[in-house]
């Protein structure tokens, strides 16, 4: 099965992938080096399946029938976010299928540049594991309020996979949502490995969703265990409610792209669920 075959079998015009990564070349080179070295936040060998420059990688997604996708830059130190945001804006000028993406970091002035970027950003990315900060950092409070008011989705890596840190886990996200219940969060990797806790947050907050990124694949199951079977009925209901989105982590994955799609099929949650996850829900989210 190819990704195109998968979409056609479901009667879809293609796929929408809410969790792909494109970064400035020097930044991407450093990210790849971390994966190659199985760095401290990676925790295991991670042989990247896709390596190429942006233009070639975009053509790969096009050949797979991926009609819309993201860049999802993420800052890990002060002074980096706006550099990434400028680059991501330029990326969309070259690649019209890409959603306009942005990131932010707990630093002076963050609320000002977030407020300015809300006029154009379609998807924010925040990575607390790599960024080494808490989502409840006081420096971010006003910025979160701006994002909540705008209703722009935030792809948030807050689960403790692949390596837990003092900042990961569902606890801080629950506190954040208590302060800003209107936030439109998409929890990356279905919240792995805290699947149950993040599923509950998505069920109990109208604007919180999950993405499938790497979850359910054999590679991820080797790291943190299989998705608990008793959660699958709830995951099905959440997906049919428009709150589960296809994500892949392309190109930073250690297997072919179709493996994620095969993993979703093996869940046995039905074609209606697959259509919602792989197209309908993200099409609605991105307008």
C-alpha cells in the first residue's frame, strides 16, 4: 500500500498532515545530528529514513498525496523564535500547501511578537521537552491568552516521550488549561506515553485534540509500550468528534511514511474514523 492508495481507498482527495517539520538548513542539520547521535532527549537509536533538502522533501509529500502540511519550527532558547518565524513565513511563500507556522518561547517580548504573528500564523508549535520550559511559565501567560483569544491551534509536545523531563507530562498542561480554557491545543504524539491522561484532557476540554504522530507504530511501541486497548473506544469517539488529527513527524522518522497509515488502519476503528483523522478534522481546523 502506498499513501496514495490509502487515501483513494477511503475516497479522500489526499491527506492532511498536521505534524511535519521543515526548518532552516543549519537548524535541521543540528536536529538530524541529535537523532544520529541518539542524543539525551532521543534515548535510543533513531535511523532517519528521509534525508534531503526541503524542495526534495516537499516533492516526496506531494507524491504521497499530502495536500496540506506544516513546518512546525520550535525554539529552544531565547532570541530564536522570531528567526524561525521569519523563516517559516518565507517557506510558505515557496510552498503554498504549507500552513503558516510559528513558535514562541518564554522570553521578554513574547506576547508582543505573538500578538503580531496571530494575524498570519495558522498553526503554532511549542515543544516543552526540547525547549526545557514549563507551559505555565509566567512569561508566557499573556501570550497564551492572545493565542486562546485568536483560536489558533497549537501543536504542543508535552508528553514525556521519548525521554521525560521535569517540564513534561499532563500536569502542567492541565494547569495551563485551567488558566486559559479556550486554548485550542493539539497534543502531539497522542500524549505518549501518558495516553490516558491526555485523552481525558481532550475529552474534557472542547478545544483540545490529539495528533497521531508516531503513536501506534511498532517503533513507538518498542519505546513506551502499546497504546492501551481499553482506550481505543474513547479514541474512536474522540476522532469521530473531529478531535484526532493525522500527524507523522516527517521527515524525522525512522521508517517509511506509510507505516503511520498502516498503524492507524490496524487500530480497527473504521473507515469513517480514518476519514475524519486523515482529512476532515484537519481540513476544518485549517479552514
